[in-house]
């Protein structure tokens, strides 16, 4: 069962307090640290760079700069504001590389807090480092149930859990079906076999059935599949009203382009990750084809007070279209969770 955000932040407050208290040692009084050290990785290169890339790193770096311009983060134990020292490195979309980097962050750089890598497959691996070293790790975009079902005590996440990723999309379809503005009865799915994408696909099957759609086929394709001709041929023969795709952006892009070339044209074409890739997805598939596709993104719990802060941060990072980077909202919430739980 998904824990509400207030619960996650309460847990995070406890583990951050434990980490800060542990730094001083039991025998001597705590001395103010020069900085609050945060270590993180993100996919600047590699297969998942289409989703985050250099902009993911820049957005996170700009948050740290913004916090320091505001004087830092208040730490009650030291009765002072301390500056943030953020180190965010490229993991190359590689879980093994991420583990190496987090090991170094914890053992050599002596960071206080980890910001988790930006995908469930890498988060799953990197979280074991947090558990081993007893350093709190805050997850932004990683939301596979596998991340949180292993009994680990040093991780917390703020994102909507993956099986509910498309919940609002299917609610929208239900309203359209009930209003008889669309005639949709069948759905076929193509799902990439990795954590997160498969979790989304599993959830989508149940959500589709819940609104009365008949799931006529689910094609589970291997990770990083680039040739979808067989799946597309099957989909054409099934002639499903809705074609639903859950795959990482690079692979979803390949599917969409091949589907257009091979004449697959369902009534409703949904790609679960299209908005996460933002400008890169639209550029790669072309605006005309992108106009036929629906999608959704991370759902982040915003308050009235932090909307302006978020928009200012997007501008600082150079996000010309603030709606084009779907991950930025939930990443902002995770970063602010670090600040708020230290302060409170």
C-alpha cells in the first residue's frame, strides 16, 4: 500500500536526524559542519539520457545554488544556516556505475544525504548502498514497488507508485466512454520488461479492465528492444481500439516511428512515458505524429507556496517550456523534502 507523502516525510525526518546526530559521535559535542553534503547520480548519458540528460543535472545543480543564495538550510542543532554542497555525477544509465559512485560518496566524500538516481532500475541497486552505510536516500523519480518492498530502512520516495501511473488517463477514458464521445472497447499493450515500465504495464491492465476495456493482448518485450516489427504486426491483426505502450523513451520513440511506418493507426494511441522525454520525444517522432499520442507524467503534491519557487527554478535551469520536462516537478518535491525535513 502506498504511504502518503506526510508519512514519507516523517520517516525522512527521522532518518536525516539520525544521520546528522551520528556524524558528531557520542563522546564529543556536535560542532557545526561547514556544509550539508548531498551526493547524487543521474543519467546524463546512456539509454535513459533521453529522459533526463544534461537538463536533469542542471536543474538539480540550480536548486543547490538557489538554496545557498537564500543563505543555506537552517539546522537547529547548530543554530545556524549551513550551505549545501551538492555533487551530482553521470551514472551513464548504468546501475553498476551508480553503485560505485554512491559507495564513494558515502565512504570517501562522507556525504550526509543521498538523492537517489533517476530511475527505478538504478534506484533499486543504489539503495543497497544507503542501507549498508546508514545514509538516508531520498527517491525522486524511482517509483517501482520493488524499490520499497524489501524492508530497507534508509530510503524514502515521493513519487506516485508505478502501477497507478496511468490512473488519471483511464479515468479520462471512462468519462469519454460514458459520455459516448469515443467508442472504445478493446486495448492491446506493449510493455518493456524492466522495473517501472513493467510495473506501469501491470497496473494499466487492471485499470483498463476496471473501466470495462477488454485487454486483448499484452506483449512483454525485452529491455532495450529496438525492433518492434513483430509486435506491430500482431497489433495490426488484432485491430484493438487502444494501443498502450509502456517503455523507456528511447525505445518508445523507436516503437512509435515504426508503428507509423508500418501503418498501425488505432483510435487511441497512448505512450506512458512520452511526456517525460518532453522536447526530445517530439523532435524525434515529429510534431505531426506526436499530436496523435496521449501520455501522462509524474504527479507531484504542490502547495501554493512552492509553485513560484518551482517555476523560478525551471527558468534558472533554462527550461523554455516549463511543461516539457515531466520529471522536474517530482524532483523538485524530493529536493525540497530534504530541505524541509532538515529544517523541521
